[in-house]
């Protein structure tokens, strides 16, 4: 694979993450409220088991595409000319952490669908409630890792060494929303946090939006790092 093709595949992997993540998330209706009886959650799993299984297949693949994309971003992010910290390692570490937590966050639902399809079925209601709650609580860890990833990604953009400053401000804003989402997702015992539910959706959709913008801009050629102003040579 030549450098040009590798560059385009790396840039396009962000779009692949967005497409797979959205399809995987919207293949089935949203989970019942966390304070619903476990039987309601079990009925939801049983009625939409095939869709849930496909969603659980696509979501880890989306996480894998995100790992590829953040690896590509790490290559693009460089220290600021003239000194300053290199945010590249934190972009890579934060992005990989987000991908890992996204893959883990769908596992409770995947296990429910897996057990429901077995001959013995799923009869332990306490187990159903636990896995249903884990699906919600796991996303607080996703939000926490997203804060690291987006904050690190915003730095080179705000310093005008990667893409555009407005993308950096967008990443910083979404990072702030994810800070609030960590609290919302672990303290609300209901799946629907009324008006606060918008924070959770904003955190998730915001991450997808930032990755999509970065992917499209790098694919279009905007991934080239801005060159530093040349230092004038002194003739001796």
C-alpha cells in the first residue's frame, strides 16, 4: 500500500466509524427506562433480538474503525513549531480508550441477547436488571475517555497546526458536554433523564460529528499540517 492510498484509507476510517456506529445504534428501538420492571427489558430483548445481535456486531466494528482513525490522527498531529507539548500521544491514548469503552459498553446488551437465544432462555430477573443498568453506566466511562480524546485533539487545531480552529472549538465544546454527561449517566436512575437526556445524546452525537468533520476534511486534503514560518537565514 503506497503512502497516498494509506493516507486516504486512514482518513476514510473516520467515516467508516460514523456509518457503522450510527447503523449499529439505530437498528433497534432504544432500551426501556432503567426503572422499568426487568420483565419489560427482557421482552425488549426478546422482541428485537436479531436487530440487537446485528447492532452488537456493527458496534465493535465501529470501535475498530475508530482505533484505525485515531492512529492516523496521531501521525498527523505534531508538536508546535518552536516548542510546546506534543498532544499526539494523548490523542492516540484517548481515542483508543474511547474505542475500547465503546466496544465494552455494548457487551451487556449483547450478553442479554446471547442468553435469550439459548434453549434455557433468561429467567433471572436480577441478572436482567444488572445488565440493563450496566449498559447505561458503561457509557459514563465512554464520556470520560471522550473528554481526554477531544481535549487533546482540540489543542493542535486551536494552535493552527491541524485542520481549522473552528473544529478545535467544536471539539472543546463537545468535550465539555461529555464532562457533564459523566455525571448524568451515573446519577440518573432512569434511562430517560428528561431534559438532561439531551446531554447524553449531545455527548454521543457530538463525538460522531467531530470525527466526521475531521475525517471529511482530512480526506479532502485538509490533513496537511500548516507549515511553520521559515526562519530567515543569516548570510555570513
